[in-house]
């Protein structure tokens, strides 16, 4: 189950198409390319959680479109002023690892080691095991605070690097999120670019039933933020949202991406049971059939 040699989620034609997309400049990557990449990310995430027999498949499927766009259209990986990407809701890290592999930053075969003892690809990102990630995570709600400190340090160093941070609606039940929101606004850290997975599902069920966090847009605005709500599965909306975020100059900007947990796999979509349950062989095969048909 952990053999890196047999971690294959596509055929030779898929591999050839992916290599052609990777060879393109960000400006040349189109929506069809992004759709293909996003479904490749989804297949990888399903396979990773299936092989590990543990993990969180629903969130990565819901975030795949956003991460495809980030990794192929936005993020700058080289130089001292490179972009930094943090994940506050670290349990969705399968989407990050998969996006890195699809982009060529780690071997796709290594994804077979996900959540294994001694693997770089832990169930929550760890800088101890994997220096290519920017933050270690565990308890949710810490990512925005981590990002604010990193962004403030870059400002002091006169470094133009941008700090992106993925968040979740469930972690907005944590007080630390709001302390960080207040600090980012106070320091006018416009080099922080958070995007929040707004799917209304956490491991215990619907967010609104566990402890409601709405209206999130008004709450962040109350702390001095500008807020935009966008469709996290529409590439034009995703592009417009990140363009808007990156144009911040007077106040920090928060993107609330409306997403569907388990996106792309009909029996997983909007089902809280798939927040933290691995698929069995039958589920895995059914998911691959749906995702292959949509690629």
C-alpha cells in the first residue's frame, strides 16, 4: 500500500498532458488546463487517503480548484522574495502535497507515503520533516497568526515576498483567529493574503449546528478588513478574487471561498461523513470513475 512505484492515478496520455501544462507560462495556462490539474489533484488526494486508510478526503476535493489556480497561475517559488504559503487547517494537507507533486516540487510517487511513520508527508504539515512547507500545524486557528508574524518580519526586512494562508470556517470558532485578524488590520499587513474554505462543514457536522460563525464577512469587516465572497469552483471567480486580494494597499483583504466538501465525487459532496473518513476500495474506484469522466 505504501509502494511509491505503483502510485499511478492516470495513464500515459494523462502524464503527457500534465507535462505539457507544466511547460506553459502562467499566462498560457487556461481553464481546461486548470480543470485537468484540479482533477489530478483530487485523484491524488483520494489515493493518498485510501492507501493510508486514514485522513481527510472531503476538504482537499473542495479546495482542489483553488490550489490548482494558486500553483499554476499565482505562486512564485524562486528567489528571496518568493511567495510563502501556510495552511492553518492542516488536516487538508493532502491537497497541498498533491499540488506540489503535480507542479513537480516532489515526486508523485512519494504521495504513497502519506501519513506513514518517517514520511515527509505527515497528516499535518511539519517543518521538522518537510522544510518545503512554511508552517507546522495541529490545533486549528493558528495559521493567520503565523502568517501575520511572517509578514511583519518580511516587512521589517524590506522583502517583497507575499504570504498566503489557507483557512477554514470551522476554525473561526477559535479566539486566536480573531486576535490575529485584529493584529493584521492594526499593522496594515497588506502582504498577507488569506483565503478561507467556506463550506459550512467541520468534523462534528455542519458549522452552523456546532457553533455558528456567520456572518463572517461582517465580522472581518468589523476588525478593519475588506472582504470578498467568491465561488471556489469557478476559475474566473477564483482569478478575480486573487487579483483583488493582491491589489490590497490600505487594508488587508480576506477571500471567503464558497466551496463544496467532496467536490467532484457525487456521493461525497456536502456529506460531513467524508470530512475525516478514508474511502474503501469500492468508494475509491467509484470516485476515480467520476473524476476521470470530468477531466
